[in-house]
C-alpha cells in the first residue's frame, strides 16, 4: 500500500525474529538468568530513542538554516518518536533494575541524565503546542531542540565520565556471539520500526502544515470590536 | 535584519550555547563534584567527618569475605577499590544477584568502629553477557559464522 507501512511491517517482522531468537534460542545470562533477556529490548530502545533525538537535532539545524517547513515536520516527528522510545527506555530500565540491582530507581548519573533527556524533550513538545504562529513555532522549538540535545551525548558518555551503577559500554568482546546475534537482529528491526514511526508522524505534521498554509493564522491581537455609537442609535433605527 | 538572518543568527547562538554547555560538562569541574558513590579510599580519607553522614559506598565485594551472622538475618562483607577495603554490615537479605566479586553500592553510614552500616544494598551487573557453562561452548557453535558481527 505505502512504503512507510511496508517499512514498519518489515521492522516488526525483523524485530520479532530477533526477540524470538533472544527468548527461545539464546541461553539465559550466566548470572542474571532469564532476566538478562531484556537486553534484546532495552539496547534497541535506547539506540532508536537517541537516534531519533539526534535526527531531531539535525532537523532543527536545517530548519533554522533554511526555514523550510519540511524540516519542521521531520523535527516534530523525530522528537515525538524519541520521547516515546526514551520514556519506554526508563520503564524497561526500571523493570530490569529491580531484580538485578535491587531497586526500581537510583540517582545514578546514567539514569539521572536519561530522565533529564526525556523531560527536556517533553518540554520542547509543550513549547511547540504553546506557539501559534508556524514560523515562530519552528524557530522556537528548533532553538529549544538544539539546547535540549546537549544532554544526549552526556547520557551516552555518562557511564564513562562518572561512577555509575549502570554498566559501562559493552562491545563485541563482552557479549557472547549467541547473545550478540539476536541483539543485532532486534537492533536492526527496531531501527526500521523507529524510522517508519518517524515517517508516519511526519506525514501528520506535514498535513497540518498544509492546513495552516490554506487557512493562515488569525492576527495575534484581534482588532477591537466596533460597536455602534449609541448617540446615532435613533437615527439608525430610523 | 531579514527573517533569514534572524534565523541563522539564532542557529549560531544556540549552537554556541549548546557547545559551551557540553564543554562545561566535559571539562568543567562539575565531574569532580558530581559524585554518585564514594570509593573505600575516599571514605577512609574522609576519616571522622564521614561518621554519621548519609553515604553511598561503591566497590567490589572481596571474594571470601562474606560472613553470614547467626540466624542469617544480616551479613558482613568487605568492599574494595583494590587500594583500600571497608567492612560493611548489612541487615536483611541481600538481592539474589549478590555474590563475591560483584560490584556493589551500599547506602548507609560509617560507625566509630570503622564499619559501614548499610541500610540499602544494590548490586551492579557488569558489561559482560555470557552464556552459562562457557567451557562447553556448544551454544556458540551455531553462531561461529556470525562471530565477526
């Protein structure tokens, strides 16, 4: 039917294959047991969330550079998808932390900066909702996105820069091949799904842009109502 | 200024503010003040100042140091940063993941005897994801072809 739907369907399919291998074929983790399988969901969620927010940053730069509404529509879509995935990331992390770390939440640098990231971009979305004029909405939210984006590399490097409860970076050497394979498949599938979400959401934003162009804004301050002068009333009534 | 100049000015300004903020986080002294937990060395260096204060202590559980008190209601173990070691006493049952050699973060305070009285015990999983029974290696065999991924 349409390419976006196809991309999303492919993403779901690949993701489910990855999750299937992770759940039914890969062994339980040596120490965490079956709980460790949340890896196949958690890492792709983090990746797509941060990828979407990075895309939002790039769109914000484009929007401010050339002012075309197409950048704005992609920015809006990327922020929303980024916020949804990052919020899911916090929830999954919490679910994973309880059985492994023995707490739902702790103010560890990785967790704290991630929470700031979600709240900051929710703030950008609120700002978008509050500005009526399309050109000002684009400019304001692009500036806010660039500022909020500062936290994204901080989230990524937090495990390097500070002492954390959260584990540090894992690489090829830290993850057994039997677990790395389903992880990479899930990662690929979730990425396709995330891209499809962004494209689908951008269409909605673009449709609204066309509406706004067709029916431009009312003036910011409405002209004062002109009431008939009471002194003329008799005349008017004739 | 034309709208275009305004927009590009805003772009330049926000990129500069963003870069400055990131630079401050990376190279500013914030890193020294932002402390999630203390190491045994830092705790010992603080001396009597640390007594009674609410502290998080992080390190590795020294292998062979875990001793259960009678009745199994509390346990004592040692936490190390490979330089110094602090004895920790924890009431209550530790989480399932707790074991010798694992990373731990305990919340509580140090008493006058130099024993850390923990009220909360967290353990951290490291960045290793391993199949059980590494020696067998049979689970890895079907994946030899994707080893390079």
